C-alpha cells in the first residue's frame, strides 16, 4: 500500500491523464452518465414511493369500499333493475365467511349519494356540512388525527346513541370564535343539539373526507335520519398478507348470496379497491428502480470498458517509458499497480461527478414538486446504495485495469528500449 502515498505515483497518473485529455474526458463521461442515470431514476422512483406512502399513511393499504346499486339480471323471481340495500347484519356474515377481512366499518353519510348536506348551526351562524354516521372501527381503516384535547367516537357513544360529534378544522373556524375551545361546546345538526368531543385535523390525501366534515355515532345517525339498519357502504380492511383483489371478489360474492343477486351480475354491487391501486403503484415504482439499476450498471460497464481501452492505448504509447522503468529496477508489481491505480482513479472521478450531478437533479425535482398537487416527496437515494454503487464501480475499474496492467508487465525491457 506504500505506493498509494508515493508522490511520484500520483504525478505519473496525472501526467498520463493529461496526455490524453480528450480521450479521457469522453471515456469518463460514459461512466459518469451511468451512475447519473442510476441516481436520477432511483431517486425519482423513491420520491414516488414516499409521496404515495405519505398520501396513504392514514388509510389502511389493504383496504377497499363496497356499495349497493341496481341489479342487471333477473334472479330468484326478482326482475332486472331491483335496487339493493346493504344492511347492518351483512357485517357479521361477511366476517364469518371471509376470514381474510380484518375490519369492516359500516358507514352512512348526509351529503353524498343523492342526499342533501346537513344544516349545521351555532348561535347566529349557519351552514351546510357533510355528516357521517360511523363506528369507532372506522379509524382502523382511515386514521383520524384528533387535536390533543379531544377524541374520536368510542363504543359507549355507539351503545348509548349519544348526541356527540367530531367536527373538522374548517367547521371549528366557521362556527366558533377565534381562540374559543370547541370541546364541550354544542352545535345543532338539523335542529338537534350535539356536543363537540373532538376536532379532526385535515390531512390532504388522507382519506376521502374534507376539512369541514362532521362525524357522529352510527346509532345516533340512525335515529336522527330514521335509516334503521340501512348502510350506504362498507369500508373494509383485509389483513396485510391477504390478496386484496380476491377479498374484493369474495365480498361481492357473499353480498350477492345474501341479497339474492345472480352470481354473474356485475352491476349489482360497486367497489373501489384502494389496495389494488396501491400495489400497482408500488410495483411500478419498483420496476423503475430495477430498470435504473440495469441501465445504470450496463452504462457504467460500457464506460469502464472504455477506460480499459484508453489505458491499453496509453500502455502502447508508453512502451519505451515502461521499458526504461523496468530497466532501472521497477518490479512487475509496481508497474501493474501503477496502471490499475490509473483505472481506479478515472473510475472514481467519474463516479463522484455522476453522483453529484444526480443529487443536483434530484434536488431540482424536489424543489419543482413542492407546490404541485401530486403525491411526490423527497426524491433521494439511500447513502448505503450510493456507496454500494461507487464500490461496484471501483471493483469494475480494478478488474478492467488488470488487462492493460498485464499488458504493461508483459513488455520486456530490452524490447521496449528498441521501440521507436
């Protein structure tokens, strides 16, 4: 390792590179381009991963939603076009028949599915807001961030059909005075008084609710709007190791059986599979990362081979010089190390330049995507992966340097001195 700290070694490396400036620069660009492609594409894919993970951080990954529509086929004496109504009792049947289901949250809403928004008032302030009837299990599927001094709905609210509600940030601003604590206060929902027990923080992309929505117990909603056991839709979360696509098919099959719908009727029940979409996004992102790895390695390899060719030419041009060194006592090992070091240095310089350029591009992408309404965040490549890529480059540079190094060692001093 002593030759690494020898000043003459580095002077010779510099002199060799300087003699072939144009060739060296063109060859280095090839290696630089390879590591740049890897850093840029991998970082861009990671930014997509981060963006969607952030967008779905409050929603269960293996989740789906199912609702009833109208039949499109006659069955069991019923005509085509029969409207289907989901019931609260369907929940237990689905859980019993589909063990892959972790949580089911029946939901009702005032403000969607053709229903008008609820009239909300407090004092002299009145407005129209969307009101949801929910069970506490809903937060296992779509987490609600509640401000410190409040809470979400609990089991006692359901059992006792309490007139309590969780309001949104915008609802608080529009119905309460600035600085006033809404917890414990009362609002009227369609002329019925409800006590505020929590304020939910709005998270963009974290579910389908807005910053003004209000949540009340499912049982209270049932009494307020006389909906009985009717359910508008089910929010369903499967276990993480379950096939969410198959779970969706099973849910529809069980619902068809419960409500006497033809097994081939595809219009009787609608669904939205968030888990399937998320898995496709993750698969796409992994594909980009893998592609960047393949393209990057192939380009780096091509560039490193180019460096080997440059050094072969350099060895041929320096035949007389190498012969003189051998005649003056330079050992084959010293000559071999000299050529290998030139290869490694060129590869290392190219790699560092490529990493810097890739990092600058990712920083530019990050800045450009800060204010756009798209799930994209912090495009980076983990440091261990960058170091691993650099190590691979050095190894390849060392291996490719062995070829011109062996060529240099094979030159006999007497033959080299005869070289014109």
